C-alpha cells in the first residue's frame, strides 16, 4: 500500500520492508495441505485461563474432525481433533510443558457427529438461521467451540466477549501485524462474506451496534464493499470519503436469512470499512484502537476499558463458520515465508508440524541451524515470533512460519542515537530501560514504565548496536512488577 500520511495513525512505529518482492504471497492463492499426522495441545487455553485439561482419548482410539480430545473441570472441550485418524501417542513435544495428542491422519476427512442441542446440527440435518442467535447463545457457542483469537495471542474469545463493560464498537483487524505475513489478506479475498458476517455476529456477541473493519491494503475495500451490499438487504451508505465507507443497516435486513423466525432478535448496526496506515505495528490492539477510533486504552487496562473489543479477521471468519455448522475451527491459513524458495499461504490443520509446511515450500536458501547468527525457524512473524524447530506443531493462533535469514550482529555499546526511542509505539525509552535492567535498578524501572511495552520488537530491529532491547524491556517489566507487589 501507499505510505499515505493522511491515513489514521498512531505515535511511533515504522514502515518496514513489505512482501512486495514476493509474488507468491500477494497472489492470494491458498494451498491446502494434508499432513501425515498432527500434534494437538491438550488445551488451547489452559495457560491463559488456568484451566486444567483431562485428556478424554487413549492411544489406539479412532477420532474424527471436531471430536473433543480433552475437557476442563466444567466438562467443556479444551481441544479438538483437526484430522480424522488414530491416536498414536500422548506426551510432550520439544520444550513444551503441555502434553500433545498425536493423531495419524487416515486422510478420510471424517467429521464427528455433533449434538442436537440447539447450538449445532449434525451435517445432514440442515442449518439453523445464523441471525436467530441471541447474545447469550453466541457466547455459549463461542465457549463450546473454544473460539480463540487467531491474531497471535490465542486468548479465548469467549472470555473477551463475556465482558460486562459497555462495548460500543468492535474492531475487525485486517492489518497484517508483521511484515511478510499475508494470511489475513488471502483469507479476506477468498472468504470476504465469512469475515463480514462473522464481524456482525461478533458485534452482536459484544452487544455493540458499531463495527469498524480496519484495512491496510486499499484493494481490499472493493471486495469487502461488494460483500456488505450483497450480504445484507437495505444496507445504505451513510458516509464515504477516500479512506472510509460507512454503511448503516435497518433492523431487519439480513438477506441471507431466508426463513427468519418471528422470535429472531433484531438489531440495527453500522459497519465502517476504514483504511489505516501500514506502519508497523498497526495491527497491535492499542495502536489500532488509537488509529481507528482515536481512543487510548488506559495503562494496565484492556481494550474493553476503552469501550472496544478487537478481533482478527480470521477469528471473525472462524466464528461465522462455527455458527453455521456448530463445528469448532480446527484449521487456518498460515504464511510460510523468509529464506525459503517457494513462500506460500497454506491451509493447515491445527497441530501440523512445521516440517510438513516447509516440505511443500521448496528449499531453504540458507543453512538451517539454531543460533542467532544463522537462518532460523520462527513461529509467527519476524518481529514478534518465537524461536521454533521443524518439529514444532503450529497452533491455531499463529498465522506465520518465518525462516529468518542471518541478520543479527554482535551486540555493541549504545551510541545514544535515539532510534529506539523515536520508533517505540508505547512511548517509552528502551535504551534507558535496557541500562536500568542490566544494572538491576528496580526503582528506576518503575519510573520508566517498562510495563507499557507491547513486545513489538521495533527497538531491537532499529538498533545499530544490535542491543537486545526487547528482551531487556520485557525482563524489566517483570522485575518492576515483582518490585511493585
Ligand atoms: S520497548 Fe517494547 S513497545 Fe517499545 S519498541 Fe521496544 S518492544 Fe516495542
Ligand atoms: S537504538 Fe541502540 S544505539 Fe541507538 S539509542 Fe537505542 S540502544 Fe542506543
């Protein structure tokens, strides 16, 4: 996209080299892969909500897609099979503390029968009108299908949407958070209707009547605009300018609802398609809220404290599909990019090992070894991803696997150039925090607000002295928290 100065913006940040050079990542093609086996975490959410998982299958069991593999103390599912096949092992993988359930794929794509409980239907029994669900029913469906954020953090969406705060706006994030990643763009081009209808369902789950779809690439406006007009009858343009189109609906305009029941809840709503600048990290929640609706999330607070909930486009589409058939989301689009000859967007069942993704993306262009000076595998994007190996299973929350070329130099002394401070979107001073953290000065750390760091990685990226500023800022934040307690 053009680096438009007049687009809604936020403090700090940086324009990073984008994916323009990589045609494979901009053609919006998605290749489906069929892994030999998958490794499903015993719980998608236990670390986030403190819920312990009880595995409900045994080695040798036959399982089908969507079948629960473990449950929590309330007997709701905490993980699902993403392929059909046989349970081959249950145990840890790599350094993870969680157990993984290995399923050997029988390649039959058999789907589990779902319960007739008013929230799901068996594949043969027809579909319920998606607009007939109330807020409470949507929240329950989120919980039963274990909807988690697809934007990186993997936080359970039902926890977020259960908020008692007054929410007047839901933001749908289609700004790729990191350079190289194009998974949300490919999803939006291929499944704009799922994204838009999912956004409306999420706004109903939040009890909000306003949706802002935040878009980085200008060429996504047209398909999304056509989708809004085709999906909802009587929708009208309320306002339009070069950066934004605002549509307003009546209260009874869901054209895809052919057999609307008299008891269906009605809701009018407003949906805005808004272009925001492509500066990194525009996809980060706080920065997106500031750019899109001009509000600040209070320090130590959550988006809900500013009256806003933010969900990724892939989360919205996954919710739309779950509402349609009652099945949990068990696969997602993952961008494989970096030092590899055939970067691609792949449709990947949850728990597929990175080795199986890399196998269909050509050759590594640099020797693959562990360590900071060689090409390395990153789960996620190059700025905020985590070090991984070919054996790491890809969780549902992560949209990228990046083969990071050798770019790290030796760490040198700070030359007080100020680049880290100027680029920091949190408005803190990384070189001062770095110094105070290394010298273990907790008093000073408290006053430097290290806890405001959003772990975007920009300070380390811009530092000519290759200082590990992000790692020290995050460590400082922990130290300051302990000192304050
Ligand atoms: S201090 Fe934190 S928020 Fe600021 S640039 Fe570094 S990683 Fe990003
Ligand atoms: S970018 Fe690096 S060298 Fe420049 S002020 Fe920050 S820490 Fe020092």
